[in-house]
């Protein structure tokens, strides 16, 4: 019976048991790549880091390798302000080869202890995503969350360019003993990780900083529920600044209770933006040749359209006015006059050409379309209110791009955030 059993184990099932043994001793670990950095630029074009990586250490002990527990306890409790009883309790776990004492230590704070080469005491290093300027550009950047050691971009550019920033995993293969420790003479194969690419943004650090300061001043003065600001270079479509309040700190995103704060309203929300649409209506009229800056109309202070009444914002009548004065005084009746002269089909056609009701294609996640669908009904009142920005909804990025096209001699540019993507070799 014994000989038969040995025959089965050693001959018939030999390969299966060899494979099982190899699995028990084989150690395969992932080597996480370093995430790419994200840079703005200053007025001289020099890069300013908005998102980068910091090396942090974890203090670990191996109880069975500690020779003098009293000495180790005294040193570690004093140096890192850890409760001595907690250290003694973990040292007492002699069957456990791995006990974590403290996480997220910066390298400098560990150098003195590391130099002592204390038996059974060592440090593990790990890269952590940090945002040096805290909430600055929060809605541009988003943040990084960690799951099982792997960092994943959430919101903003961290999400949009996840595949570029994240890099590729490497692998380490070795042999471990019965206690789970790596055997020094075991075979090791390293497939090095490929680090993520760096992003160089169109964002001007100084303009971004000033924009956010301005929003904070507005908040103190008017106490709005929210406020947004956008700065675009009309000739290129480069976004020089993008900001929104309330903002959040990407370094502490877990402290936010209202998850809606992470959304970027400049591309993910639409509004009836009102009178700021009037320059677009006037540009349509001028392009079609139905008005000039000097053209006049008579403002009685009120228009009646199919039972509806349209008045100026201050409910005043201004009598004879030029088209220039219509914009200067923000007269609702004046832009309705222009849209009527333009005609419904042409008016809708131009709104679409200005980018309303469609994505701009900006490289930020979650961009929505806006909504000009009520103009399909071709009701007179809908076209009248649309001329001064009511009844149609646009995103702030759509409107900024449209106004930029007027400044750029009628050429609508695609807005973008990332100017350059660079790998390890530059």
C-alpha cells in the first residue's frame, strides 16, 4: 500500500504536486509606476507643479527578529510619539513576521532611526499623490483615489488623462520561505514599470491664482451660492484659467460630504445665461448684414408677442437707439429687433455655428451639450427670449468660446487644457 501510494505521488501526480509546491513558495508582486506630474506655467513659461508625487514611508517591525524589545520600544515611542504599550503589544506577536506601526512618514523624519539599523525595524516606501497648492485649480485637476495600492484618477484631468498619467505596471518574481520572507538566493525576475506621462497645461499659474482670488472677493461681497470664472485665449482656444467656488482640496477630498462639489459646472452644468448672450445675437445680425453698429430702432420699452410682454430689465423706454447703444444699455427689445430681422432659420443656424447645443470638445470629462431644442417649435416668443439668453441653456465653456469667436474675427476655436504631453525621455 505504501509503495503504491508513493508511486501515485511521485510518478502519476508528480507534475501536479510540483506545481502546488511552486505556488506556495513563488512570490509575484506588482510594481506600481510613478504617476505623471501635471504642470501649469508662469509668465515666463516655466513649469509650476499642480499635481506631483511624494515619497512616504511606513514604519514596520518583524517581532521575531527583534533582540532587545525594551530598547526598541523606548527608541520608537520617543522618536515617533507612539504609545509604548502599543509597540510592546505588537512585539509580543512572535508568530507574525509583519506588523505596521505608523504610516505616511516623510523621508526626513525617518533618517535618524534608519541609520541605527535596528534589528527587526525597517521602513517601506510608497509614492503618494499630492497637490502642492491645495485647492488651487481643483476643478481642473480632480483628484486621485487609491484602491488596493493602485491610484485612479477621479474627475478633472486626473480622470480625463488616466491612461496617460497612470503608466504601466511592472512585476517582481521571487521565492519566499515558509514564514513568507523573500529568499535572498531565490530567482528574481523584474519587469520594470513604465512611469506615467507628464501633462503641461495651458493654465497660466498667475492668472489662475488671480482668478480664484477674485472669486473669493466676490464671495465675501455678495455671498453667492456658487460662482465660476473662465479665461480663454480667443486666437488659440487655450484655457488660461478655470475656477469655481465652492471648491475642494484634492489632498483631503475624503472630507467632503457633498459629492456634487467635485463636479465642474463650467462644462457639466448649463444655464440660461441671459444678457451675456446679446453680443452673439448682435454679431449674427451684423454678419447677415441686417444691421450695422449705427443702425437705429425705436424702443417703446415694451414688445407684445402673441399675448406675451417683453420689457427691458429696468422697464424703461429709451426711444431711438443705435445697435451700439443696445449693447451698452443691454436692451432686450433691441436684440429681439435684431433676431426678427435675421429670421428664425438663420438665427438657429448661427447659434449652432457658434457652438450652442453641442460639445466644444474640451479635454475635461463629462461635458454636456447645452439645450436649444425649444427653438425647434419655431414659436415667435421662444426666438424673442433666446435673443437675450432666456429659454435656451448653454454651458459657460460654450459661451466663452462663442464670445472668443467674435474676438477672433469669426473663427471658433476648440478650447483645450493640455498643451503638451511628455514621457520620461522628454
